[in-house]
C-alpha cells in the first residue's frame, strides 16, 4: 500500500464537508450529470486547490464574464492542454516554495477537469507528457461520451452504436462504429501511482477517490462516467438512474489501480442486461437486436478481463458504502 | 570591473536567463534554438540555477506550461524556432490575452515547406499580431541585454516579450559579451510580484468566456496596454543605460544625418548593411541604415524621425507575406509613412530567405539599386532579391 494512503480516512455520509468549491447558479442543463461529479470533486478537495478546466461544457457553464462559479482559483487556457497548464502550475508551486516566495505549509492541490474530447482525443499527447513527467496533480476526465459543448459530436469515448451528430444513425451506418477507447489502459501504462474510475451515482466512492488522488505524490487520474441528458436523450430526472445502471450492467465498472494493482470496488455478480441501460437513452434507440447482442457480449468480455486482472492481485473488492 | 567573455551567443543568452533567476523553464528542442535550452538544462542539473525545468513533449505544451506557471506567479522562460513557434501558435495569443509576463527567445528560422533550418524572419512574422512585445537583436551583446530588458518590461507591462535572435548567423557565432553584474541586475530586475495570480488565499477566475458584451472591451484594454508599453520600454532602456552606458532605442540609425537613401532592416543583417555604408561613404555616397529594434509596438514616431530627409527607403524584409502588397516590414513602413507628410519612395526587397547570405557586397548592390529609384520609380511594390534565373 502507498504510504500516503496508509491511514486513509474516507468520507462517509456523516462527515461530508459543507464546503462547496463550485457555486450554484451555473448554466449547466437540468439534470446535468457532468457538473455534479465536478462539484463533488471540489467538495472533496477543499479550498486549498487550484483548478484547470479544458474548453468544453464545464468551462462554458461556469465562466461567462463577469460571473464565475469557481470558489477556488481557476484557469481555463484551451481545449487540449490542461494537463500541461497544470504541469506549469505544479512546477511553479514547487519552485516558489523552494525559494521561499510562496508560503503555504499545506499541500496545494492542482486539479484538472477535462471532458472526454479534451482527454481521449485532442489532449492525449499533453496528458501523456504530464503523466510521464510525474507532476503531482489530479486529472479528472468528465466523460460524457461526446463533444457536448459543440453540439454532441462523436469522440473516441463515444460508445459503440451511439448516435451523435457526426456518427448519426443513418440508413446504412447506424451510429458509432468503434468501441470506446481504453483510456484507463493507456493511462495505467504510464505507471502512475493512482488511477480510478468513478461515477456520480456513487458519490461517496467518487469523493474518496478524489481525496486519495490528491493525497498520493505524483500524477493521479480519475475517469469519471458523466451523464448528459441533453446529448444522450435521457430524461433529466433519469441522470443518476442511467449512471447507476452503467455500473449495474457492467458497462462502466468501478475500480482503482494503485501502483499498478487493480482493485474492483464494486463487483457486479448479477448484472442487469445492457438492454436495460440502452433502452432509456435516445442515442441508442435505433440499435438492432444484433447490435445489442454484440454490445452485451463485448461488455461481458471487458468485465471478465478486468476481473482477471484484479484476481491476479488477489483482491477484488474493497469496502465501500454509498447508499 | 565588467569582464568581456567570448561566448557562443546561445550560451550567453542562456546565462543571461539564468542571471534573471527564472523559476520555471519549459521548452522543446528545435534547431537552431537547441543550445539555449540545453545549456539551461545543464545549469539546472548542475545546481547552478534554482529553477524547475519542464522538458515537455511539444512546443504547444512548452507555452502551455509557461502559461500555467506565469499565472501562478513564477518567472518563466521558453525558447523556440520556426515549426515550434507554429505549433505553439494557439497559445501565443492566450499568453498575451491573459497578460502573462512570459519571455521567449525566438531564434529565427524559416518556416516549412520546403523545410529548412536556416535563418529568416518568416517564423516571427506569423505571430506579428499575437499581442507580444518584440525586440530584435543585432549582435551577441544585444541578445544578452535584451533578455534583461525583456523581463523588466514584461513584468512591468504584464505582456509577454519575444527577443528575436537570428538563427545560426547570430545564435551560433562566438562574440564578445559583457554580463551585467549580478547585484546591479538584481536591482534592475527585482523579484516578480504579481497581484492577480492563482492563489488559494485569494481565488480568482482566469480565462473566462468573453461574451460579445465584453470581448471588444477586453481587446481594447489589451491593445492599450501594448501601446502603453512603449513608454515603459523606453524607461527600461534609460535605466539600463545609466547602469551600463549601453544605449538602446526603438529605432537606431547609422549615418542617417545627411543620407539620401537608406536601408531599413531588422536583426543581425543590419551589421552587413552598415559595413556597406562604410564602403559607400568612403566613395562619398550619402547612404545610411535604419535599424528597427522594437518591432511591436511599432514605434512610428521614432521611425519617422529616424528616416530624416531620405529620398528613397529600401526596406529589406526577411519574410514573404504571400499575396500582400509587400513584405511585412515594407507594409508597416508604408503604413507609417502614410501618417506623415514625408513621402520618400519605397523599394521593398525580400532578401536572405532561409539563410541565403546577404553580404556587405550584396548590400552595396542593394544601395546602388536604391539609388536608381531616385530617377526611376520602382516598377513593382516588392521584389524577391537575388533569385537565380
Ligand atoms: C483546438 C480546438 N479545436 C476545437 C475546439 C472546439 N471545441 C470546443 S469544446 C469542444 C468539445 C468538448 O468536448 P469534451 O471535451 O468532451 O467536453 P464536453 O463539452 O463534452 O463536456 C470542441 C470540439 C476548440 N475549442 N479548440
Ligand atoms: S450539454 Fe450535457 S454536459 Fe453540457 S451542460 Fe448540458 S447536460 Fe451538462
Ligand atoms: Mg464530452
């Protein structure tokens, strides 16, 4: 176990901080499940935090000048380069502290919030560089599975079969033709100390992962499943239901990788059929039974792979309470 | 006593940067910038410079890291050339729009295609409108001094500054340079203190959306800041002159008092042009050189004063502005003249592309060509000089 996490005291329903790093009054859509995990993450990090956000929905809804939703110091530079902006911030903190120009005894958390487009696609090189160089920062990818800010275009994170405006459900080609990019695999290949998946339907688990990510020395990455009622064609009130089903159907398993060791946080022994997950989202409504069968099969395979990885470390589940 | 050292200009530039006690360096190697960033890495790894060196994976990342570091209150440095500058492009505008005092040594090189590592000004001209302050060095001493000035000016104006150094023909030559005494430099350049920065004790939002109601005003404010930098630059140069006796002006002249024709040029080729002046003056020809040291903000008044009563100006550009009415400097000069009653003829030559030598003999020829325009108007708005038929 990492020394930084040895005496880890997690959040429970009883000790949630009242602190909010992200203020109300932002302009996200009703039921947005992308802004929710962002808010929870800032709650977990606390005020001694500097945040960087990539261009995308979360940047747009939070910063129409002269308004801001950010109670922490915040910077938005561009779409693809947040990991590197964070590298610069972290390096500056290091240098200024060492030279006595910055007097802060506590650790200042440096956190990135970036969409799937910013992370899986355009910013992958910037992310890779920052992870490889070992900067002490937390990168949170809020994966709502398409470029929402520009009008729901496909990304490398868009799931197979999903309709987006650039992978439309046409007469011949029906939605996204490729499987979601294995970003966690790519990230883990950088041998960083901490990586995890999280989901806003499991808020305590999410907050604890953010806290751990901040505690470890070096780069930490959290792949957050983030819902988008507007882009997915789900009811706003179903945002968390969709998110929960993603875990219960094994579509988006919850796990951590600490120093290369896989730990499944929530084993799903009796999964619900993926169809239950797909049928409540308009982006999947054109799917044929063959496509659904293919998705089911592939989801099973991916989950089996993950189980084997976790079993090879002799650990498959950690205690986690959320309900 | 100030000692003179024989140094490769790149090494001298790196040492001047180190003397400025930068906190964060972020760079990606590209010829001919490499010696600067290699030497800085060496200084850091040998414990001679207390700074974080971020060896990023691209130039876009180099500027991105500088932006993050500068926004946190660190003194930052980067350096690049040509393709690297173009890969950085998006972030150049963000650095200036966010008013971050980043300093860059831009080791000027041609832009591909065709790919070439040699010197001209096509890289810097691509960022002409990016809101940076631009200095042009002519020799090694100026390159060193302009680095000191760059930090002084950047931190007073909250604008990024590029020090342009011609690749190879300046960056890689060994020249005698004098470094400013560290104590004097520390007084000239006090530690960076930025009021608005990323600090959990005083959270602010940087990089908010410029909605249409505010974007124009934001740009106006930025433009005013760049214009206002002019006075700050003059002051920085005056203060420096008091310390060293070395004088810097936005536009410098050579033998312009009674010149009939003059060459206008930026960068290190000015030295060859001045040698040509000496040759021609010996023969009684009234020729001079106008050397633009400050390219942005463009010092129109100084320029108009510098040209005296010349009858023809030959603007020697080091870059092509495809499809335009001249080379970038030629366009600028014509536009400046339009604001004045002076109307010398303008001959605009584009010369020295991709390291093609423009020797003092070439400049003699260019002067002779310029003399012809006293009786005969130039037939084209600009001409690419020295094309092999
Ligand atoms: C270099 C560049 N290319 C394209 C864009 C346009 N753009 C802005 S945000 C965005 C998509 C954002 O998608 P994602 O990262 O998934 O965030 P989301 O809005 O979905 O939360 C795009 C394509 C841009 N701002 N910069
Ligand atoms: S488009 Fe989607 S991600 Fe963007 S604010 Fe609306 S619900 Fe949230
Ligand atoms: Mg997205």
